[in-house]
C-alpha cells in the first residue's frame, strides 16, 4: 500500500510516509528491544556462581546492555533499510545469487575439492616444513573427513529417503565397539589366531573387522528399523533418538561386556594392508626404504578415511541411479503416492536405514582404530545432533554441501580456537568450541527459516527428457522437481 | 508394603512433574501437529529462571518466608518462560508453516540444542545446587525402623499440580480461548474463516504449555535442589513418552501418562535396577509407538491425502 502511494503522489505523500515509517521503525525496534530484555535479562543479566560451596549471584549489566543494544540497533537498521515500507519490493523469479554461483562453479568444485583432499597431507607437510610439524593439521583433516563420511552416511537416510534419524550415533557406536571388542577380547583373538595364524591375525585384524563392523551396524539398522519404520516422520525421529540413548546406556551399564564408562583401551592399530607401522625390519618404513616416522601411520589413516568417505559418496551417487535410490527420493517427496504406485515403503525405508547405518559402522570402526580407545562418552546425542546439523546445513541431498558444511563447522571452530586476537577481545578463557553447538543449533533454525533446502540449493533432476534444467530450490515445493 | 507405599508417593510426585511438561507437548501436537522438541529445554530454562529469582529474593532482598518466596518465584518463572516459548514459536516455528515435512522438526531440534548450549555458555556447565527449601516431613507409617514419609514439598507439588490442572481444564473447556483452541485443533482453515485469529491462538497454546512447564521447573528445582543445563533432555523425552503413552493430543491422557511414567520409573528403580531406569522409560516410548501409536486415551490417526 505504502509503495503505491509513494509512486503515484511522489512529493507530499512520500515525505509523510517517510516520517511515519521512521517513527514506526523506532517503535518497533523499541518493542523488540524490550522483548530481548525480557528474554535475555534473567540468563545473561545474572550469573549463578558457586562461592565457598554456596550458590550466589553475579551481575553482568554491561553485557546485557550490549546485547540488547545490538538487537535494538540491528532491528532499527533493518526497519529503516531492508524492511522499510518505502523500499520497492524486489520480485525475484530466477535462481538466487547462491544458486547461480553454484551452477557456475559447480563443475569445477568437485574435482578441485577432491584434488585438495588427496594432496592435503603433502601440502600441509610441505608448507609447515615436515611431517611432525603438520601433525595437528593432518589430525584435523582426519576429524573433518570422519564427519564428512558420517554426514554422507546420514545423508542417505535423511537427505535421500527423508527419514529423520536422531540416533545415528548408535550405529557409529556399534561399528566402533564391534572392532574394539573383536580385536581385544581374549577368546575371539585366540580363535582367530588359531584359525588364521597369529601374525596374520595381528596384522590384518583391522582389515578383517572393517567390513564386519559395517555389516554388523547395518544389521542393527535393520533390527532397530524394522519395527519403527512404519511410524510417521517425527515419531520415527523420537524413537531413533530413544534407541541411540538406549544403546549408550547399555554400553555404560553392561560393564562385563563393554568395560562400562571406562571404555576399552589399547585397541590394535591399523596396518598398511598387513604391514605394521613399526620401527623394525618388517615395518612399513623398512619395506619402502623410508626413514621411520610415526607420522606415516597418521598419514595412512588420513588416506583410509578419505577412501572410506569417497566410497560412501560413490555408493550414494550410484544408488541414486538404481530403482531403489529413485524409490528413496520418491518416498521423501510423497509417501502415499509411493504406496499407491506399488512401492513397498517398509522395505525401501529399511534399505535406506540399513545402508546409512552400514556407513556409520564403517566410520565407527575407523574411529576405534584411530583413537585406540572407545568409551560411551564419544557417542552422546550431541554427536548425532552435530551430524544432523551438518547434513541440514549442507542442504539435504547435496554431497558437496555436506562436505563443505563439515569442513566449515568442524575445521572452522578448531581454527578459531587458535586465533590469538579473539582471546584479547573476549578474555583469556574464551573457548570457541564451547560455542560450537550454540552456533550449530542457531544455524539449523536459521537455515530452516531462510533456505530450507540448504545453502547450495539447486536441485538437478535425476531424470529428464531432453535437457537437464537446474531449478532453484526456492521455487521447488514438496512433490515437485 | 511400606517400601511400596513410599515408592508410590515418590512416583506420584515425579509423575506430577512429568504430567505438567507432557501437557505442553500434547497441546502443541494437537494444534499444529508437530513435536515441539525444544519443550524439554524450555522446562530447563524455567528451572534456571526460578533459581535466579529465588537467589535474588533470598540473598539480595532478604525474604525469609519460604512460601512467599516460592509463590513469587512461581509467577516470575511462568512469565519469563512463557515469553521464551512465545519468542521461539514466533521465530523458529511460525515461518515454517507450510514448509516441507521435516522442517519444523529440524528447527525444533536446532532450538533445543541452542537453548541447552545458551544456558551452558551463560550459566556455566556445573551443577547448581540450591540449599534445601522445605525439609519437614510427615511420618505416615513406622514399621520397625523403616519410616514411610510424605515430605511437605511432595504435598506442595501434588496440590499445586492438581490445582493448576483444574484451572487449566476450566480454561480449555469453558472459556472462549479454550473454544478457539479446540476449533483450531479440529480445522485450522475453517476456524480462520469463522473469525478466530489462528496465529494468536497458536501463540497462546505455546504460552500456556510453557507456563505449565515453568511450574514443573520450579517444582523440579524445589524437589531435587539442583539445576543443570543438560537437565532438559531426559525429562523432556520422558514427558514426551508420557504424552505418547496417554495418547498424544489428549489432555487427560498427558496427565495419566505422566503419572504412569513417574510410577514406572520409581518402581523400576526400587525393584529392578536404578542404572536402567532411563532405558525403561525409553523402551516404553518405543514399545508404545510401535504397538499402540494412539496411546491409552488418544484417537487413532487417519492419514489423508
């Protein structure tokens, strides 16, 4: 309405409009500030501190004033600029800037990222001047790739099949404990050592257990999935959450079997396909004529998780082209339509659930061999939430998006921790990793409100008649595209 | 027998708290069909607001009457928690109506993570112990050393819960707000056509749910004497279990489910193993959803195209 008057009668009406708009902007910002004061007042204005064993109160009026001030000023600024009623509304039909950028760089991004990931340890060691100096970076790379793999695994369940799984960490745990238990329990070791020969089993334990762990996790996925997959979306989410917690509680309390809260330590390390990373003449270094360096094992682990992650991505891409993959995507869009077309929804859901669980199991097995130690502490709901946040932020269904989200959220936070100037601004005990989950949670809400299909939201149709038309995710509703 | 009676009292107390939280879940589910995953954390936030208010009243203002302090804490906590819940609905859920199926759920999970970590960052990760508020007990039975006691705070919890439920029942059944709410629950579009402000009604549903969760938060703080940023998650899931067990969408069902879950949890801890009490509650959730998704008092759900 305001826009129309401004266009027809430019001079007087515009001036009056501008005046009332400014007044309104101030009023609105004031109300927002008041609400912010009510929301933040109790929790930021006061701090509960324990003094000499008793609980006392601390006060933070300046922090509260700054926060409320920022919200007031921000709202006022938005009211006067972007949300101003005098501003001509921009009608947008085409793809957004993000989408066009995505389409333009799209073909280059994948090979570039892949090349970077494949050469990363060498780049790191070259720029930092040696393997030992680059240990921190390569460890970080392993962490990021683990989450990339978990993200891609969960992407099959959430992004492709549209099943919200809040207990994905359960399968990560099953994979980790499968390897840990198989490789450390005496009777199992005795049996395999007798069957395969002692040195062979010692050297190949990880490589034999890796597929076992994945299959076992997949089996668990089927066992847990079968009864619950008939449920509607949000019930399924809660039940998977319950299963995740049950598995963790059992791991804590079944002390005889799992070692309880103390976990399982001294898990055998990975070998280079049977060649251990030791100093002696049968070791990896001697075999390839290199000087012994403990970093060889770390670099090798980096490539193992890179390969595992790429297998996950490759399998996903291929599965999408199979009937079952198409059924997953159809199921995500409209379950009732699927059922009326004769798709057995339970089986299709189960296959997605089990496939996702299997990749979670692989990642868990890798986690156990890398850390050499597993305990229930590593498998809390926070991990499930983090993986889900990565999938959501990356844009459900998008492979590159998930990888970028994992790198930014896991790597970015680690990097922030080491920035000296942040400590000078926020004080010495500032630890950005404390804020990680805070940002994750906020980002999940923001993405859902702002761009529900994720930041990179072009969706390529998997089937097309003559030419592939990229469509902006904004224009695609449920059941279309 | 005496152990049984004691556990019955404890279970009913715990069940009252779960029932109060469960109403928030069941009301929101009834009206917009989403699981408000952040509700457990709203409950936790209310416990913190209550804790801060209590400390302010006793240590700074020097109020000595514990009942006066509790009454003020209750009102303050209800007000601020309602504000938090209103803001959550406005910011995180309302823009998502009509979005794709999983969007509100994911947004709610994000909000839950955000709230828990916000409290962790602003209030610290440690347990916050409150000095015991009301310590008097009534000895009901005394059989050779084992005393069955009914603590005054348990009496307060049960009485307050019963009073609030009465008031709440009146609100939903007899007032125009309650009628509007039931109308929106039945058919949102039709209700809007008949002049009901749907957005307003949904906002109020969130506010009422949060106010009841705030009462639960104050009771929880008084009963256990401790607040922690992670305390929203498990009680939240248990209260959701209660709502599902009673039949989601059904208000008497939520209370019944809450009492049942409270009783099951205390009896399980007393007679089987305390380590697996959470496993018991989670298993009930899974079993109910798989075999009896409509719950005890709920209506079976019909899926329409």
